[in-house]
C-alpha cells in the first residue's frame, strides 16, 4: 500500500508513539451508555468544584457574550493586570494559558527537544510524560516514595534533584500532586531549588493551591524573586469552579514569560474565560467558602473510609487516592451502574486504586453507601 494511504505515518515519531491523555468520563457519556439520567449521576472523577463559580463570574461571562462576535484580547491584558495587582507581581511575569495544561505544553515546546531531558516523579501528573515525549526529549522518571512512607506515593525530591543531568531543562513537580493528593514540605522544595542548576527550570505545578492553603501548606510565590529558574503554574479550573472555561496562568521570570508568549497562540483564551477569571479574582470570598466546605467534606470522607477499613493516601487537594484492591476495575464498573463516576488509575500504574473527587455532601454520602457493596 502506498505511503499516501497512511497519512498518519507522516506525524513525527515522538507523536506517533504517544498515548493520548484520557480524561474522566463525562456524565453525558454514562447517560448514553447506561440510560441513567444526568441529574441522577454524581461525577466524582475530574476534581471539579461542585459548588461552581462565583455568581459574579457568571454575570461577567454573560456580559461578555454581548461582544462575542469580536476576537478576544490576544494579550489577556485585563486578566494579567488583575493577577499582577492580586499577587503583587509584575505583569511581565504572567503568561495566560488555556488551562494550565496549555502552559505545560508551551513549556515543553519552548525548552525541550531531542537533545534535552526532563525529570518528573513516578506518579506525577500524566501530562508531564506526554509533553516530554511529544518533544522527543529524554524522560527521567524518578521512583516515588514507598507505600509505607509518611507520604506514600509522593515525590522523592532528594532523588529527583539527584537525577538531574547536564541536559535536563525541566523538572516537573506537582504540589499537591495529582492523582495522589500528596505534597512536599516547603524545606524540601527549597533545597531542590537551591540545588537545581541555572540551566534547569523547576516547574512547580500548584493547580490545587487553594485547597492546600486550607491544609496549612504555603505556596511558592515568595521564591520567584530569588530563583529565576522557577515557574509556578496555577489554574481557575479547580477552586474557582471554571473548569469548562479553560483558563490558567504561569508566573515566572520575565524572560521565561517572553519565550512562552512568543510561542503562545494569540487567542488561546476566549473572551468569556478572561471575563470570568477577572471576576473570580475580585470575589475571593466565594472561592474560600467552597474550598472550606470541600476540605471539611474531605476530612469527613477520609475518616468514614478509614472506619470502613479502606485505605486512602493523605491529601491536601480536593480528592482522595483510595485503595480498593485487585478488583478495582470491577469496583469502578459497579459504581458506574449506581450513577457514581470515579477515576480508575491503571493508566497511572496504580491499578488497585481509584481517585475520588470530593463532591457535595449528599454525593459523598452516596459513595459511602455504595462503595463497600461494590468492593464485595
């Protein structure tokens, strides 16, 4: 058969070998498959904020519809200025992305090629491996902490620092980490920053920052002036309830931001998302209430699972890594038939675990009722 009959072979080798990221199952898909009405489905698979965005966000997005026929501001000027004022950083340090995933791709495209390597943890966010592979760079996956450690399956920052090679351009660290919920102590993070060579960017992914702050953790913002090779990633998808709008941001040295902005598509964040994010910044009280309620529910669910003899990892995010044993695929399917969508983790090489997002109290109660039966 001629080459023209297989146009997919024209893709570069690194892309041909990729396995696409598989997101959590949408409620509409479960409705099509099993006939369960969407309003009877609890989606606890994608770490979304069940309390939704601020009413002020929705009003701002509705107002933005009046000019939807115009292209969005390609520089996201108003949003960058709002973040600059809110965080006390120069607007030149801010890059706006179509969710923080967009920024992970931009970082890989800007700083990696086949002559480089990137370091990430064994159970780190799946996108780190995907964006590294897509550039043809060498992946250095560092074994996570053991199941019996104080932070089971968490990042081993000492080992990650030791794994950095001369050609390493990026280190990916999620704090807290998805899908484990685990976190790194501030002192260990700063030691890694001190040890990282100037030629290596340290990407500190703080997608679940607001939840971790509720747990007493601190963020990396104060380190930006001291470490020019530090990049912070944040998102409006989680605590701010704007997952469907797709807007995130990076904070970095202005030269890193300039490189990302040269590569960034001009209209990567739409007008509605920009308007919603600006309004979210102006209404922190709504976000804080949602975060407080979520973390209160997380501790309640964590305690209830432990009382049932079900292990879950420590978490500073809005989800739990739950051990259900070798029958995890069957447990997942049984929960689906009860209208409960959780996240199977075989793709993360955690085949005996499920990731459970913290939902509304009544959704969490459903899970507690159905999970023991699904495990039998």
